[in-house]
C-alpha cells in the first residue's frame, strides 16, 4: 500500500535503540473517555459500533493527535474484538466495563468457539480502520496496532467481566491445565494472524497487552503466559520478515517476569508504575527499549507536580532506549490539560 | 487475665527465630465462606452481627480449629470495623462485598468522622470476642488479632467499595497530600489503640493488613503507607513493653516495598504469591520471619498437586524463620478437603 511518508519517526528510532532528538511519548488509552470530543461521539454511538466502523474508529484515533504533540497514535479498538470473533457476545456496560453474559464455564465450552475463523474477514473492520487512519495521519506520527495477550483474553472469556481475583480463570490453570493450554493456543494462533494483518493494513508498531499478568506468578507465567507471548512475537516477525515492525510487550503487574520478557524477541518492554526504572534497566540489560511508567493517578495532581514527576521519571530511565508513557491506561476523569502537562514535560526533558 | 496455658507455641517460636519441630501453618481468612459450618451460621446472621456478637465471632473463629490441624487461630472480624467506629456506615452486600454508601468525597468530609472515639468502648465487642475465644481455645493454639492498615482503610473510605484502580483514593494522595496524611494519621492513632487493646484482651500475635499496597509504588509507599505501618508497630510495642507480642505486616502487591518493610520493627513479613521466596529472603536478610505465600487458587487443583506445590514452596523458604500460609485470603469456593491437603503437606515437610 502506498502510504504518506512518515515525518516523525522518534518512537521507531527509540525502538531500534537509535538516538532521538527528544524522548518519544504516547499514552495508553490516549483516545478515550477523558476527552470531551470522545464523549460527544460516544454519546451518539455504542462502544463496539465505534470499533466496528472504520470512519469512527479513525476519528477517535485522531482526536488526541489533533489535540496534543504526541509521537504515536494507537488504533482505537478493544482487546475483546478477538473474543467476539470467536463467537462470544461482549457488551460494554456503562460504569461496569465489558461483560460477557455467557462465559466459558467448563472445558467442554471450548467447543462453542469458532476456532477456525477467517481473521481477515471477521476482523476486517480493524484492518480497514488501520488503513484509513494511516492515510489520514498523513505521516504525522506512526500508527500502533495491538492485541490482548492469550492469558488476558482467557480471563475475560471465563470470568465474564472484571474480577478482583480472576479466581475462575485461574481455577482452569490449576484444574484443567491441558484445556487451558488448548484455549491459550487457539487464542495465540488468532492473535498471530491478527497482528500480521494489522501490519499488512498499515500498523507501524505493535503492542501486546498482558493486562492480567498481576494474577499470575513466575511459575504460572512460565507455563501459561510467557510461551505464548514469546511465540506471538517470533511468529509475527518470522512471517512478516522484512515487513516486520517493532513490537512492545506490556505485562501489567508482571514485576516477577521482567527478566523472562527480556529474553523474548520484543523490542520494547512496557512497565507499570510499580516498577523502579533503574531496577528494570539492570534486569533487562541495554539491548531493549523500555516504555512507561508514570502512575496514571499522578495526572490528578497539579500540572507543576506532574512536570516534576516526569522529570524524575526520565532521569531514572535516561533518554536512551526509552519511550515515555503512563504505567497503565489513562483514567476517564483526568483533566485533558493535565495530560498536556505530562506530554510537554517529556518533550522538555 | 488468667488464660489457659498454651500447648502449641510453634508460630511464636517461628516468629522469634527459634527452632520448631514442624513448620507452623495458618491461613488468611481461615474462618469463612469456604466452610459449610460458617455458611450455615451466616445464613442466620448478618455479617456484621457475627462480628459484633462475641459468642458468634468466637464460634466461627473456632470452626477451622476444630476441623484442621492448624497452628494458629485468627479472631473473626473485619478490617472495616474501624471505619464503622469512625462513624461511617458499612454494608456487606452479597456477592459484592463491603459497600460504604456515603464515602468521603472531599477533604472537608473528614469533619464527618468521629475522630476522638473511645476505642475500648466503640470496639469493645472485638476485645470481648478475643477474650472469650482465648478462653475457649483452651491453649490449643495462639490467637492472632489484626487490623487493616491506614492506606487500605482510606481506600475503602473514599472508594466506597471495591475498585480495580483505587483511583479515587489515589487522587487524594496526589491532589490533597496533606489532607491524606491527616486521614492516615487519624487512622494510625486509632489502629495503635485498637491493637494494644486486642493484646490486652488476649491476642497473642498481631497482623496488620495493607491489602491495597498493590495500588501504590515505592515513592507513594514511602510517603503514605510505610511511615504509618512503621509507627503502628513501634508504638504498639513501646506501649505494651513486656506484654508485646510478635507482629506481622502483610502488604499485598507490595513487591517494591519488601526491603523497606524489613527495616520496620515487625517480626514477620507476609508475602503474596507473586513473590519468589528465595528473592525475598535475600532482600530481607536472616533476622526476620517470612510468612506465605501459596497462590490461593492453587487450592483448586487436585490434592496431590497441592502437596507438590507446598513441598516446592517449603523447599524455597526453608524451615527456619518460616510460617506457612496462603499468599492471600482463601477464596469462598475452595473445597475444604483441599485446604486440608495443604495443611497436611506443610506438616509433612
């Protein structure tokens, strides 16, 4: 496809370990409810209607790019679109979040899944949104594609919604380890195809979200998360070959897994706010880029305080092989001007 | 008070770093919904009625002691009784958990709190339950008292219930740091009195639960959790002098704070299941007892697998200065016989 030339490649340079004139910055969930222009559009359309309508997904993806001096865009979508593609109903309930009314209860329920879906067809709306957005971005900043990781998707499919313990999904790991691996493998195979098609459609970077790493530990990670995360990255890169793009892995709450993550093929490791940047750099060595990790709640503080915290964070990460970001998605009640203070502070470092 | 002589002091010996014939074991939330005898009693009484009725609190405290070969009992109560004593309404809603219908919204709301309560009077029912239970235990095992830590109680008081992010309570830390410290200090002063009176009433060990450490990080912990945890332990021990009892601190999700915790006066650090025992021992040194940290979900697996996991855990902690436990409270849908497998496995090590 013939896309406009890229004018800002800071984030790609940081991903490759090259020098940058200033630290690249983007923000997880940067298109979303904290923006009045998003809430306005959302008042007219259902959440998944926006995801499924390329024009709308493109529009909200561009909203933060038009407002802020960001160094990357991320396609507006949801990690649960894969779960929908597998045949499960996912509803987005106001002030509750995603709900799956009929979750997987027993391993036999795996038979309910459409395991051999045509990813290009079932998730075509995401690829269309990516292509459209890449054009509309007109080279201003790179476009990031993403997917939820297998364990994180498995949690939603079994819990049917949020949980403080993920005990139903974790029960599978201990009670039905082989069936759990079967489900994780089904998800992995789809995620690989999904990410490859995102790049084919125009994504210039990819992030894999293992948002529920916090419920595992080192042993469970090594059995039920790490191998799939690793395989996703290797397979996507192997199949894309010269068209490969930098890949980010973000395992929220996975403080115990930083070393393991650094042995996979990912170019970038995203860190949540509980991780000390200096410690993380010691653990992973110098051949990987780190991303993160300002506490999203720090944006509730006054702008001057936010700037101090950003300076402190950058001084710990240093400017080399670093992408500034929050340590978790931005929360809906953040003042958009406070996000601006963060972005400006990064660029002033 | 004249209590029956203690027949099993394993847990106290482990707390002091003395040799034990076998590893002591107890389980967080060991009196509770996973037991049919608890559910039966709970079907007749409201949750807080059980907490407030010494005879009932004693009965459920003893239920697991009668069923299993445990090395400690822990008084049945709730961390939110302090919040109630401060004048806030707390409801226990089925399948939701605790709900505070009228949480603190602004720092001005601190004026709503009864800050100068008579702890002996307002929480007298807990002390009565402890004294009664200590007698009924008849020296079989020691009785543990407990309190929620200030930051954890502050979360409930502001969030009004569970939260995946604790963003409302964290907003206070960034937006109203001085008022947050005022609230944390109010809570600390009450917790100190509360724990001292628990010991005066017969508690032979104390645990302080910082269940919401996972929402902080090292910087926030050092400002809003650590100083209060430290002060609680020092003040309780200083005031009790020769009547002091061993004190446990458990900061769930506080992987970043293990070193700091080891510099306080606590005798025992409880670890959640994400912490590697070998790493934790390296961090804290040899002069502190560790407690934990089997993944509570591992009890969903078959008994033989539970026994293997316990063996593996014990081999990492070693038998010296170690108290076996789960890494979080036991979940309500665990098969009681699976807990038995865990307890037996510890004692076989």
